[in-house]
C-alpha cells in the first residue's frame, strides 16, 4: 500500500537547519515555546520524563526555566534533526528524525514540539509515534505553522513567476489549519484533542529581511517538487515589491496552531454515546 506523499526533502531541510545553526533566528520559536509553557502551567500534573522534539536553539527549555512549570518537569531531553543545532548544549540531547522517533513504547510523560512537525511528510504518522511513546495519560503539546501562513508571500511569488516565466512552481510550504490539526490528532488516537490558532502579523521596512529571517530559522523552501532551475533574476524583487503595505512596511501573516492531546488512559473523561444524553438542549435553553 502506498504511503503518504513525500512533500518535503528532509535531507535538504536538515542541511538548511545545519546552516541556520550558526546564527539561528528564533524569535518565532521563542514565541511558540512561551505559548506551550503557558499551556503547561495550567496542567496540574508532574512529568518526570519529557522530550522536546525539534528543540533548535533550546527555546522551550529556556522558557520553561523562567516559569513555575519548571517544577513539574523532571528530566527534559532535547532532540533535533540537525546535530549542529544541539552542539554545545548542556543536558541530555539526541539527534533524532521526527519521522522516526527512537523512544520506547509508553516511556515518556510529556512530549512537546514547537515549530518542527510541520516539516514532516507524514504528520499523522509522527503524531502516532508520539502517542505510542507516551505513557497512558501522557501529554502532547505542539505548535506548528498553519493555515494561511505567508499567504502574502505565496501569492506575490506565484504572480511574479507567472508573469516572468509563464508558469509557477511551489516556493512556500503547504500548512494545515487548526481545524485540520484537531482532526489529525483524533486520527492519531489522542484523547481530548484540542487545536487553536494565533495570527501574527509582521511588518518589514525592508522586505528582503523576510527572506533572510526564513533562511536564518531553517524555514526556507524544502518542497520536494520545487523548481530546481535558478529563479528569474527579477523574481524576488518583483514579488517582495508586490507585498501589501501598512505604514510603508511590507506585511506578512503567520498563523501558529497550538495542539494539545492526551495519550488514552484510565479515568479520562469520555464522550457520550449518541442518544445517551440525559438532558436536552431545548430543556437547557428553557430551564426545563
């Protein structure tokens, strides 16, 4: 049986992470990590063994250390596809591919991942591996780029390339929206799946810095079917010049989907079977 389509060139993605490790630009990573720590603060549980998948510059560990939630987490193991990202870091580290996790069945209490899993070719497969590595009632917290992220750049690149070359190839990765992500958590077997989305608008006085930031974060295009020909010389100047403006600055939109799911375990709330409700909606609305 055929597997999921291979959307991304993972070897290219790893090489780009290796390059970005020298001067990593992780402001979005920090934002997402702080969001995950806030979610963890609301959970009244201890997590003796935790893993950070796609740790990059250690943003989650840094945010956790500044939070009261640090007392809930025992050992935190940081992993990354790129060995260069983990180099020189203190604490336990593992070079690991998010598509092939090395952790034993039901061995972890907590798995977090901020802005790494959207590069997996089989997102549901990665979620299943995470769920299987969690102990019963273990927690997964994730953040992925989602929905209409970089929609302005995607549109302006396509328009400019159509005008210059008469055709356009994929130059921005596809992203799942929060509704899709919640369904994928459920498909992967997580209990109590929740996904919500935050929109971030960035303004660039110099639009070229948007591309620079993407490269410095290891987020440059790694779509497997990308056009391998050198781009037209005027492509990026034309596309960046066509970005929408606000206060003389180019606008780009990012959406971060925050995912929460629990490995099934005893004592968790269960959804009611259809027709088993003891109170009707009409009764609730009328006070009956």
